[in-house]
C-alpha cells in the first residue's frame, strides 16, 4: 500500500464509538486490497501500547491470511537509541534512591517543609517532574529563570532545590534518564528523516500526543512523504468555531479534543484537513453530536443557547443510555453487578470502565454470589497480594518491638512455614496464641518461646525457629540499604521455609511471588545508590515500591464480563459499556498536588498543566460514552459526605434539561427511570429476611446443671446480671483474652496489689522500711519488671507518688490498731443446707491484740459507697461473714472488728463496710436466701437485672441479644432440659 502525495501533513481520524483497533486493521486491509502481498509487510505501524498491539495481531489472526505489517511500540524506540550509540537508560529505581537521599537531607535541614513519612512520595514526584521536563524539552535553566518574586517563600525554596538537583538531570554514570534518551532518539530520527525520508508507509496510530516527545514524533511522521497519523476518538461533530475556542491552554486543556487541536495548530492544519481512516459509522451519531455540544469548553457553554435548538434525534441519542444515581456506593456496585449478571445470561460482552478500584472490588464481590469471576485487567495491587503483605509485615519487624498481633499475623500467613509440617505449625500457633492471650508477655521474646515449649510435644526446632526469626528483630540507627535488603530477603525465605523444610518456601512462587522477587532483585541491584537509612525509612521504601506493582493471576475468569481501566477501554470494544463512579474526584480524578511547581509556574516553564490528565480522562469518557449501549452510574453519597456529579455527566444532564422543545427533559427522565428500575431490584435483593426481635432472656437450666461454687467477686454479678453467671458456669463460656495486651485497669490492679503486698510484708519484717521512700522504691521495681510500657509506667508511678504520703500516714494508724498478718489469703465456706460453696481471697487481714480481724480490700478505682455496699456491692460484707464462719482456716471463727476499702487514687479514700447496719449474720442469711433462690427450678437467670448504668456493657450482652430488647422488657423465662 502507498499513500497518494499531498501538500499538507497526513492526518486520519476514527470517530468516537468505533472500535479503534478493528477500524485500524480494516483500513490497512482495505488500502492493501489489489496490491502485491508484500505491500502490507512494508508498512511500519507504530502503536502506543502493548495491549493495542496484541489486539491488532489478534484481529489479523482472524483472517484472511495476510503478511503482517511491522508492528512496533513507541517504547521500542529505546532499541533504536542503543543502535545509535546513545548511553543506556538509567534504571528508574536508581534515580529514585538518589533523589530520596537528596530530599532526606533537605527535610533534615528544613523539617517544616514536609513530614519524614512523605520522603518517598516527594522523591517520586520530583522524579516525575524531571521525567516531564525531559519529555517536554524543559531545561533546569528554564526552571531557575522562573519569576517567583510575587509568590510565597515555598515556591522560591522549591525552585532553589530543583536547581540543586540539576546534576541528576544530566548524563550520570554513563547513563541517561529514559525520557531524555527517548527524546534524543526522536530528535535524531527526525534529523535523519529530513535528509533521508523513508519511502515505505510509516503510520503512528492510537496516540493523542499528550506528551511532548510523542507529539513531536507524530508531527514528524505526519510530514513524511509516506507517513500518516491516525487519531482515535476524533470529534467530527465539532464545528470550526468550537475548535477555535481551544486556543488558550489555561482554559481548554481539560477539553477531550485539546490534544488534537494542538497537533493541528502545530501542523498549520484545519479540522477539514483531517481525513476519515475508514467509513465505518459510529454506534450513535446523534449521541456523538449531543456529547460534543455538552463537552464544549466551560467558558463557551453559551453555545448551548445557539446550537442546542438545532440538536435533533435526542430520543435516539439517549435510547440506549441508562443513568443510575445510587444512594450509596454499595447500591451502585450492586446495580452494576445485577446488569453484568444479566449480560452474562444474555451472552453479551459487557465491560465496567472506571478508575475507582474500590468500586471494581465491590462489583467483583457482588458478582461472586453468582459464581461470576470477571476478567479484571488491572489485577490486584502487589502490596495487597500474599507476598506483598508478607514482605511488608517482615519489614515492620525491624521497626518496633515484637507484639502478639504482629507475631500471629505472620505465623498465620499462608506463606509462613508453608513446607513440611504446616499442619503442626498451625496447631502450635493456636496453642501459642491462647497462651499469649492469657499469660502474655505483651512483647514476646526468646525466653517466652522457650517457656512455651515446657510440657508440650512440639515439632523439633519449632521454638528455636521462632526465636531466630521473630525475637529481638528491631534495629536502631541507620544501616546501608544493601544490608536491609539482604536481611529482608533472608528473613522472608527463612520464615517461609519453616522449621522442618531444608528447601526454600513458596514466597517467590506463582505470579505474585515472581513479581515481588523482581522488585526485590531490582532493589538489590540498585541498593548501593540508596545510602544509609533507618528501619522505618526502609519499610516506607518497600511499601512505596510494592504499591506501584500489580499482579494479574486469574484462574478461568468469565470471559464476557470485563473490568477495564480507562487505558484498556481504548483498545477493546463491548456490547455494553458501564461507566462507573462518575463523581468529581473519582472520574475525573482530582489533580495530584505538585509540591514543586504551581499551575502558573508550570505554564511559564512550558510544562504540562494539571488539567492535562483531566483532558485525557475526558477523551476516554467521550470515546466510551459512544458505545452501542451505555450505563452511566454514580453514587449520590460516599461513606462520608454528599458527592458532586462528574462535570461531564453534569453538563449532559444540564444540556438535556434545557432542551424542552426537543424532548430533552423527557429523554433524561427515561434514562433515570431505566436506572431506577435496576436500583429497585438491587434494593429488593438487599432486603433482609424478617426476623422477630429476641426477647429478654431468663433461662432456667435444670437445678443439677446450676453452679455449685461462686467466688465473692461473682456475687455482685449474680445480683446485677444473673445471665452472665449462667453463661459462664452453665454454658462454660469464657471471653477470649485480648491479643494485644494493654496497660488496662485489670493489669493496674494486679500490679498495685503486688506492690502493696510486698511492701507491707517487708515492713513487717523491718518496721524501719515503713517510709514513703521505701514505698516508692518498691513500686518502681515492680513497675519496671511488670509494666513494659514506658508511658503507662510513668503515669502509674506518678499516681502512687500522689498517694504515698497519705498511705504511709494511714498505715501508721492501721498498725496502731492491728498487726498485718495475712496477704492474699484464700478461703472457702459451705452454704447450708445447699450443696454450694463460696470462695474468695482476702487482700489483707490484720489481727489486733484481742484476736479481732481487720479486713482490707484494695481498689484501684473509686471504692463503693456504704449505700452501694448495702444494696449490691456486698463483696467485703460477704468476706466478713465468711471470716466469722472459719473460711480462712488460719484464723478460725474469729470476730471481724472492721472491714474497709482502700481506694488507691488521689485523694486516698478509706470506705468502711457498714458492719453495724449489715452484720455478718444478717449478710450470711441474705446470701443463703439468694443462693437458695437460684436452686428453685422456676427462677431464671435474667439478663442485666440491675446493672448500675445502662451504658455498662457485659461480656455476654451479645449472647443475650441486648439491643433487640431493653430494660423495660419483661424477662422471658425459658425452661431448659
């Protein structure tokens, strides 16, 4: 095939709504018809993406049998650069590591510039700026010459810093930046073409010319004698005067056709000079006209008033368009999933196009209920894949002391110990988890792993493997990046290998593992350029690198149901196209903030404006909305606030609403009604099965199954919440101890009780130690040994300091009345005539000279008042009654002279038990009646019988279905057998 000579550059176009790769192939085949078989093979076809190249080859494979053109990619120019003797490309990671060191020094010198955690984001943005500068032909000298006199000091600092980084923009270590190399080879190629233009057809197809280097190549190819450029998604419905309004980049770069206008302007061409590549008609020309008018640049939307009345066939334009405005993202995803399911049943090819990855995950999850696995072109972010998570968790081991949750997260990971003995490993892990939950320590170490092995039959070497891989891993200070990468890889392989497998584990297996290994290998190769860094900086670097990777590992996806990004949508066609998440900030995505140059400075320098990405998204939207059948979907509200419709959707609806004579409002209403139907179906699908609310429970188990033993502390619970006693002692349910241990009230009580016990014991042996200094010395020693949280340790010690003086003064008074005799004294007594036992432990028992007992109970919070003790909090009163009945064998049936609570918070409180109003004999009689009542078959264990406050929560409230009933409901007895 050959092109006819012409005096102007050769530009062809394919309109919106036409499958571009198919039109490209059909046009090549049509122009080769009647020529020699080898004519098509002489065509040099340059395509912008590998996806389009695969699609073009696939279309040629469908026949008829032809010799293929020479298909290459824009990125293949790199090979020409090598042949021309240009220096090799500088690895992008090396540039990034060097820039990160430079930015780290800047942040050390100017901490107010940005947070340290933004180090690698800043290096990414600066690397992207250098790439853009080289791609657009902007030199560092241009940046230095920008006028920032009337701007804030931030821009001046950024300008100075970019100037300091000049050395990175030049040839470095015998290599060139990829963008600089690409631009140079294009310049060299253009220079060669000026002297020796190729005589075979050279066609560049599918690019919009959004980058300076690509635009320069397109212009050069269009000027060749046998060169041509084929533009995708060209708006042939836009009149000449509308093209003229695109001249100002500041106001028009977000227009979908702006890149084409710039190409025409640079080539001194007019819209009528662009020829159609093929005569294939778009799916809906009336829709193309409608969208062309709707997407005019914002400053000239007054054209709606002039040209809107001339629009015709609006009903045809919107006939196959459905507008779904869902109340929430979940409703939007479910409606989309229902339509995709219908398409699967009807044999349609359907594609969801959206840049919102959260929406795609929700749709895929909804489709899973019908066993439909869509073909997601984007795959899964590498950082969320099993190897990505595994490596990130291991990197965190270097940053902070090992905690139980971090340990078990790794031990339960599918890549941990995935070789021999995996089953035993999981069994040991479950046992270790239960031990850590109950006994700790909060920061496991080698000693705790060794203690776990005592009395258990474990796999040989399992605890040694635990200690080797997980104990004492944090690293302080800085180390070379080479060492960090080596340790990470070694640690990952050893943890994956396990304790029984001499071979490597599966961390590098499958596609995700191979992708992760590629990143680690690249990091190993470039690590010498990374300098020294802390463990946290290394973890942040690893996270940033993994976040840039994606892995696509689908097993037999549903071939006709597709999820595309906007790039894939340019390459493929579908019967049904769903444009999802059409809200501002999602589509178009919000422009990424530029920490280096603002919009005005970019314009002065000749760099791309932030609106460029919006313009590309607008072009993708204009192409996709021209499909045969289209869904436009959005959610009116996100998880946090109301949303704003996408500017393109907003323009379309506003234009339709303003054309009543052409039936615009009716067409818009029909679009919304079609969407409302699917939303109603989605809502019906979500309607839960009606279920009656639970009644307030009061189970009545058989008397033989009821508890025969309670502790003193459980008696108040029996009074306030009998259901908790039933769940604990009859159902044998215990709340699982938290995995992450915190310095909570329970631990504080245990530690303070032990401090007081040891201190009082030491003062009995040596009365001279009954001083404030010795008290605080004992407290400090216990806190250091048993409270590994520095902040909690300091707070609790300060709390003891505030009460130390009052406690010592009060202790002298207590010693004058009685002598400390017993600490943590356990005892039990039978309740007759029932076969029942009350057990308890007295914090402290003093004995006076006449043999009378003085009972003390330590409270870390506020002790109960006398009125509360009379009604509900009878713990100390029951303890006194037990003491007088010989519960504590050492003291026999002695008389209790006094019982009091010591509130260990400032100010120190002493609250007497009301022994005169509630003597032990009376308390014991009431206790006997209480216990006897629960041996009556008709009395049930009602839930939350007399809780102190409605806001209090119990361990078994969820089991009692509290919330489906409230305290005003009458308990519903249920006899159990």
